[in-house]
C-alpha cells in the first residue's frame, strides 16, 4: 500500500527517535534547546518531530521542555536559597516573563508566591515522594486558587 503512512519498521524507528528526543530534553532541559536543534539531532524535520512527539506523548516538544524546566524550578524554589530570577536562568529560561507565565499556568500560582508558600512544605519528605507530590500539572490543568483538590 502506498501513501503517506509510514511502514511498521519506519514507525518503530520514529518512536525510537522520539524517545531519544524526550531523553535529551530530560537530560539537557537547562540548555538552550529548540525544536529545530532537537530535530537535527535525530535526523528529522522539525514538523515531523513536532507531529510525532505530540502523537506519542500528548504534547509538543516545547511544552514538554517547559514542563521539565518548571519541575526543576519548583525544586529550586522550595530550597529557598535562590531568587526567582536566578531560578529562571538556572533552568534554562531566557525570559523571566515567559518563565513566570508558564509557571503560573502549570502550578496555579506565580513563582514568587510558590517560593514563599512552599519553602518548608517538603521538609523531611523523602525526595521520591516530594517529586510526586509537587509535580506540576500539564496542559493548564492547575486547580483554581482555593479549589479543593479532591
């Protein structure tokens, strides 16, 4: 059958490449990454990478990258020894405005408010539990301020 659908071996090869991209984002989230660079790294076009990544993981590569950055930012802000601006640049964001906007979308509060409110929230908690409890919600699903979680 001819057409634009990839063959099974090609589809599996694309999934391997997409996994490599996801792993690279997980490892290098603080580096300057863009879809073009990620695509070049796995010999795909930016459009093909974006479509495949969204199909495989439910969000764009950029959204996934920003979620990783916000997760790391949350951990740094909970420590309380860095300013919001320092955290922004430490996690690889070049714009404080974009960082603050995305943080607020995912977490439900601005980073400065999160920093103040969470400084002692995970004290004594095992890191693997802390990571699960404090993980940001993707796709703008943060609960409204004051809304019950259950």
